[in-house]
C-alpha cells in the first residue's frame, strides 16, 4: 500500500465543511482521498460506542455520486468492514434500513444544491449524527492509506423494499383510491419508488418530466418555472395532488388540486394535526401558525437543521408520547413510535418525504380545504445565490446592531423584536416577520418571511432582497 494520511488533516485541507445537513462542498473538492477520509473518520468516531461489521451506502442521481461512493467504500474496506451498496434510493430509505439492521450508513448526496457540488450525510446505527458527532469526525486523527482503488459496487435492493413496505403495510390498499396524483420525477433519488408505491395504495398516477440530467429542486424556494408547471399540469390532468421531492428524496413538495405548491411547514402542520402529535420540535424559521393553531401540548423552536430538531426529541419524550418534528423545507421527522390506522409506525428521526404525502392525501377533503382551516399566516422564502457567506454574516451583524434604517426602507415603523437563535429573525410591530441567514450548504443568503396574506409575504421577500442588493 502507499503512504498513510491522517483523516483530520485531509478533511481540514479539503475546504469542505458541515452545513445544516451533512458535509457539503464542490465536487472537485471531494477527491477519492477526501471521501475516504470522511468515511474512515466517521467510523472511527463511533466504533467505541457501537458494535458492527457492516456499513451501508447509497447515492442520489448526481453525476459525481457513484465515484464518491466507490471512494468511501474503498476507505471502509481498509478497516475490514463489509460494505452494502443500496444504489440510488432516498436518504430516508437508507437511514430506515440501516437503523433496522443496527449498522451505520453514509448517503452521498448534495440534496438540492447545484450539481457542481455534492455532499455526505452520516447515520449512526441509532440515527442521524449530532453536531457533536460532526466535530468528532472533523477532529478524528485516524489514518488510512492513499491506495484508494475504485471498484465496482453491486446494488442491493433490500433498502428500497424495506422502505416501500414501511408505508405499503401501514395503509390499506385503497387508501388513495379515487385520487389522481402527478409525480414530478425530475432526477429525484426516489423516482423509481414513488409511482409503484402510490399505485399500490390505489392512486391513479401519471409520471411527469423525468430528467436524464440532474435538476436541483429546492423545496424552500420553488422556482417560478416549477410554479407554472404545477398550475399547467393540474389544469391539464385534473390532479388531486402533485408530489415531488428534492434531489435525495427527504423533503416533500406537494401541490394541491389547483396546482398550488404547499409550503413545507404548512404540510408539516397538517400532518402533525392528522397524526394527533402531542409535542413538536421545529426550526425557528417555521410558520407561527403552528402555535396559533393550539393543536399541540408543546412546541420547541430550534436552530435550522435536522440535527437540532432531533436533539430535542429526548427531552420531549420524557413528557409526551407522540413526538415529531418538521422543517420549513417540508422534511418530516417522526421522533417516537406511534399507532396509525391501528398499526404501529416505528420512529424515523430523519427527514422523510413520504409520510406527510400519504397522511395528507389519504384524507377525504381536498388539500386546499385542509389548508383553509389553518390560522391565516403565510410564509414565503427565497435565496440570493452566489452571495458569499462572509457578506451574509456582515449584513446580519450590522442589522443586529441597528435594523431601524433597513426596516424603514421596507416601509415599516421602527418598532421590532430580534431573535438571534439562527441568523436574524425580525418581528415587526404589525406581526410581519423577516428572517435572514446564510445557507449552511452553499454561498447563498436565505430569506424567510411571514405575513397575513400570501401576496404580502411574496412582495416582502422581493423587497428584502432588493434592499440587500442595494446595500451590498
């Protein structure tokens, strides 16, 4: 074998960092040595806590993902570990199967970010890694050899079958009978699963716009083009709903019978109400309709990112039975085993796209009618791409010191409250909310707003970015 490398040194020199969900960076930065370093450091950071001889891998449809999986596998084999490769499947499918088998797993995905970037998500045998685990990976001084030979990986279909069974067994075969569903497949990692599963539950399904090139769908900032597509598809086919996901299939994107995409936190709120959830953990960026609905015994607000949501589950379990969380991007996290339809649904404390889709679609009422019952609080979000993180932090820091001029430029009175849980969340005297934060995954400035009409919310996002660009 060739010379040895130290994991922490390779990772530090790679330019890759952990964001809100996994390690992310440019494809050019994920060299074979870097991928192997991350894989080895991950295993060495948890091997004293767990006993295992196997690690599971899966990928999304990005052009770079398979080679990264090969490099991770090569590093893991240096540790004399068995590697099971589940191919292109959704992240929650990998996590679910690995947790069932009590083994760690690595998902190679960049989720929604552009295809010139990619990432790695890590799961311990008991679920998604914590922020403390991230630091342990970055600091791990384990060594590996530079002899990273990329060999072929044979696809095992067991994780796909297990994920399908999770929901096929939960619902009756006619749960979606009479429903006509469009599935916007694009390049989603779950596109070969969704149609067969929706049809298995009785729905009539039409596949829409499968793509041979990677499409970076962002469920938090749906493009104007995708908004128009949904409206046109709904009019053409008469759908009850349109279902889609982001690139790795852990964030749902659902349109109602009129072709209007639901915000992710609206979908999460509806799902939690229908499931009769006792207590929720949600990021600070989520719609305040959650509290205003008075549907839950406790709601805990966290920083943005699934690790922060998951971290709250342990405390909530001390007081409550039915525990869940969701994010503004729609990913739903089931924090405890619950009964649904008289059957037991095991916990899946990582973002999942399918549970909220099936729960909401299995209701008799049209989706738009379910939404009308919620408190009238409307959110909108968007991102400024190619906006350096340093610029975002500088802007936020200046607004923390004094946001009065910025607020005046937006046309509001200088009376506001600040929340610095994650970025800067400004609650205005009239109840409108402006939340700014740098993306944890890409050089982007995120903006989340909330108002009492959808039109005001959309206009506010536009105005915020207009003022930000004028100040930049």
